[in-house]
C-alpha cells in the first residue's frame, strides 16, 4: 500500500515542474504542448488502463493505473483544479447512491 500523501506529493511535483524547461521535464513538455495534448495523453492512458484490465496481468494494470493517475494530475494542474477540489466532491457524494448522484446532475 502506498504511504499517505503520495498523490499530494505528486501534485506538488507536477505544479513545480509546469514552468520548467520542456527539454528537461516531461510535465513542462506536456504543458508547453497545451491542454489538447494533455487531454489526449490522459485519454490514451485511460484506454491503456482498460486494455490492461481486460487482457494483461496485475502488474501491467498497476503500471497503467499509475500512468493514468499521473496524467490526470497533470490535467487537473493545467486547469487549476486541486486534488482537494476533487476529494471535496467525492466527500460530497459519499453515502449517496451512484444512481441518485447521477440523477441530481441532470438539468
């Protein structure tokens, strides 16, 4: 099990590297290429995670899930959305059925 704070540390690292030289930082390179590229990478990682879940072993799924979380944090950072914002939304939904929560979002 990961120690507490892993995602928070990753979020801080991503924030710190956003403005670095794109030739020396993958995070900076993604940000320099823009939101479209960051979103595309997140989508690719999501698909790779699904494929790993369906066709590969546990180790492959763990690796792809880590890639997915990393790219999600890069996207959230680019949009100035913090993990605390996401966790607060999860807290708000706690105890509510998924069906009821989804219905509450319909306009």
